[in-house]
């Protein structure tokens, strides 16, 4: 599995530039499928009964797209996101990435690959309260470069984390703890944390669901700007039809199934023309 290099922190654009770029259209292109799910089922045992949450889901995620999964609360969309991101294992079915079914891997290997390939943004941020914004952003990289690897990569990764916090507009606040930040600021820390390992996919579970209208729009503009400037592939689950309507593609889920005929299975002309990743700086990936 290929590793992406650490970017030059100076090449990371400030939040204002990223947000402005979201409004600039680019030609639509057909993109290859990066992640392919087939026949996913998932159930949970509750007392003496079994609750079926996913019931044979088929879904493709294409390079450079923002894919919205739209559905009501309880329809299975968050479970689908967790299974797609290897946080949870499907009872049956395949999730193919780079030609390999990752659903069938042992839990420890799924976790290792998840740390490198997936970045997560949750509705309630899930920041560690005792850590500063900068320290929270560094956590996935510390897990990735455990032990001696962390010592070798610490300087380059810390510079990247600082650059990411500056990019999301939190340069002056990277020493603050979550309790000292607003909801919108906490979510921006969470976005920076999700990006620190340069994931192939950014998986967002109701990323604006806990924010007021103006702050939610700022976060949306930031996410769309990341897609526009860096070609970041995203899957966003939401019950917000307005947010979903601005994605490149929308699929609807109900009762654990993708609803046939309810998805706009085509790109709109706002995809980036290429996956633009800044030049590498710092030590090579292990």
C-alpha cells in the first residue's frame, strides 16, 4: 500500500483561501473507484433479539468526490460509515481497496491500515480534553509512528500539525484545550486531526450537526475547499438535505438499504482536475 509524503507546511493554504476555493468550479471528470463495498450486512444483538442495521449495501466511492449518504436518524448511515472506514466489521460482504478485501482482515491489521488510509470527523468532535489543540492533532501520527518511529518523524509531523491548524484558522489557538474553544473551533481541530496522516479518505459523520447555521456553513466551506484544492475524497453521512445537495453525488439510505433510483449517481462540474498534493518535506515514510 502506497504512502503519501508529508507536505511542505508552507504550501498549505490558509482557511480563507481554502474556503474561497470551494466556490471556484472545475471541469467534471469520470474518476476511478477507490473503495468498493458489496453486499454489506451488519446486525447487533439486543437482549434476545437481533437488530439488522445494514441489509446488503452496495456502494462505490470514487477518487476526488464528495459523496453524501443521506438518511433519517436510525437508518444505518453511521453504521455504514463505520464499516466503510474499518472502525467496525461487517457481518458479511466485501470492502475492496487497492484490490484487497479489507473487511476480512484481522482487527489489528484493519486498525493499522485505518490509521494510514482513513481520517474521521465526528459530530461531537471526540477531542481529548486534557490535550491542547496541537496535541490532539498529533495523536493519529503518534499512533502511526509508535516508538522509535515517532522520534524520527516527530519534528516533521509537528510542523505539519501546526500548518494544518493554521490552515483551518486556529494558528493562534493551538495551545488551547477543547474547553477553551467554541464548537466550531473544536470541529476545525477535529478536521486537522483527521488530515494529519494524509488519509486517502475523509469520513465525516454529521460534521455540522452540532453547530449553529453560520458555523456549520464555515465548516462546510472548509471541507469543500479541501476537496477543491487537494482533491480530498470524502464520504459525508447526514440527515441534512441541504448539505447533501451540495455534494458531487448523493445516495439515500433507508432501513439499512441504499434506496434504488433515489441517488443522483453523477458528478456535478465542481470536481478538482487532479489530486494536488504539495511536495514532500521531512523524512520518508517508513
